[in-house]
C-alpha cells in the first residue's frame, strides 16, 4: 500500500504544484517589472585567502551613541569634534559625547523610504580648508555647511540641468586641499537613492560618474560617464588623480585630469565585495568599506544573478526592495589598500554582529570610525589592538 500512497502523494503534489505554478507564471508574465536589467559579466570573485582571509577583527569595534543616530553614512572630524549625516536628513555634530543637530537640507516629515526625496539624505561629507563642511545630499545636491552656525549654502542643485541632465543621486565628494575643486559622483541618471537596489540589480551604466565643481568660477563639468553605480570618491594624497568606486562592478577606477584619453583607468578590479566609500589611510593608502561581500569559497547572490536578467525580472515583479534586501547576507568587510591598490589588510565581521552595513571607514587619531547606511550607531575600532 505504501507504493500506492506515495504514487497518490506524488500525483497530488504535482497537480498542486502545476495548479499553483501555471497561474503564478501567467501573473508573473503580466506583471510589470520596475527594472530593465542588463547582463553584467563579473570575474570569479577573488579567493578570501592571505590578507583577505576571513577574521572577526571588526567585532572588536565598540558601538558609539547606539540608538541615538540613524544610518550615519559618512563621518568627518574637525579636531576631536565629529560630524555625520543621518537617514532622517540631519547633519549632526558630536562634541564631548554630546549629539547636536546643526542643520537639515530638506524638510519633514522624515521616516519612511517615501519621505526621503523631501526629507533629504546627507551622504558623503568632507571638511574644507577653512573648517567648512561640504555635504553631498542624495536628493538636493552639493552644499556647504557652517559647522558652528549650521548655516547652509547650496553649491550645486539637483534641480539645475548639467549638460542637459539633472542630477538624480548625488552620492560622495572629495575636495582639494585648497578648497578650489570638489569632485563628486552622481550614481544614476534614472534612479534615486531610495531605489539603490534597483540600480544595483539593473546594472545599467547610466551613472554620470564623476563631476567637478569649481568653487571660484561656480562651473560644473562632467568628467566621466558610463559607469555602473559610481559611489565613493577620493583624491590621491598628491592630488594627481581621483579614485571612483564602481559599486556594481566591484572595482575602483581612477581619473587623471588632462590626459588625452579622458584619463579613466582601472585601479583595483574584481574586489571581494561591492565598494561603498573610500577614504585615506594614515599609511598613504586607502580604506574601502564594502556594502556587500562576494564570498569565495561560498555563494555570491550578486555573481549568481549577474547574467541572469530573467531571474532578476521575476524577483522584482514579485518582491519589494525591502524583502530582497533581507536575502543579502549581513557580512561586514573593510579593506585597506596600499597607494598602488594592493590589499594590505582586511577586517571582517562575518555576520555583521557588531558592525552591520559598513558604508565608510574614517581614520582619526588611531581609530577607525565606521559609518553605516542603516545601523543606529557609529562603530569605532582601535587600530592599535587589531
């Protein structure tokens, strides 16, 4: 009787499966897909061996001001005073442990994803030569903020077309020592920050990657185009080139002004994760924070989906970005690169236990301050003890 019942079970199961699958397929075909994914060819991720060998060094970080901040993406310091921008649109000053909101570029209500475009989202932040703050707001543009009075001054607005196109997702910036030039990224011509997952999954090269703002002439120039999610930017210590993280392609390009060929070249290719922000390290190299990791050995969702555009369509026809985000492993990784782009060391937190979603590693006074685009705190790692 057992073979008969297993047969019945099989037939019933198959009938059920088909009766569920067929309408589901029908619905899936009819449903609109918010993205038009392009195939991306990635190389096999680098093996996590040698200096990239997994460890738990990031777990030694302490969480500072827990639950008093929301998603402190980028961190700068003027002396021992820290500044950051948060997911609720605030520009925050932390002095002697006290948190104070000094400015906001947008206006309330703030809270949900749908509020972001009016609330504003300060991302990259830098200190200019006369201790002024330069802030890249994803929705509003490039601003100068007085750290004492909180007075804000618009430098480049997302409402003003640049070479015939408005900025859609202003992300990070880097400033020359004399404060004359600001290099900044616009991550997409189509998507805004609230839809960054669409941008990663679509894989299109519509980022007007790198722009230059001259604080004296007030002119904006487009320097590089055709990048896939241009993100963090950093001038080299000698200011002879600008590094740009190309998040979706897991690589860093560099731009040298004045070169005949437009000056774009590869600095680091095929990284072990998706690079977010990049900042100088005291050794003359660079700290790179990874927004997600590409484990090898292991399973990398991004690599698996890279050329399977039909699966990406199915996923986004059926699931929201919030739901899809839950499938991305919480693996935190920060790497230090030498001045030539080789890996010097890596700090891991394999399940994002202590520090989740690291967006930036900012070195100050022997410590690495870890920004996060989602966590409610700043991490701080003592570099003497890792």
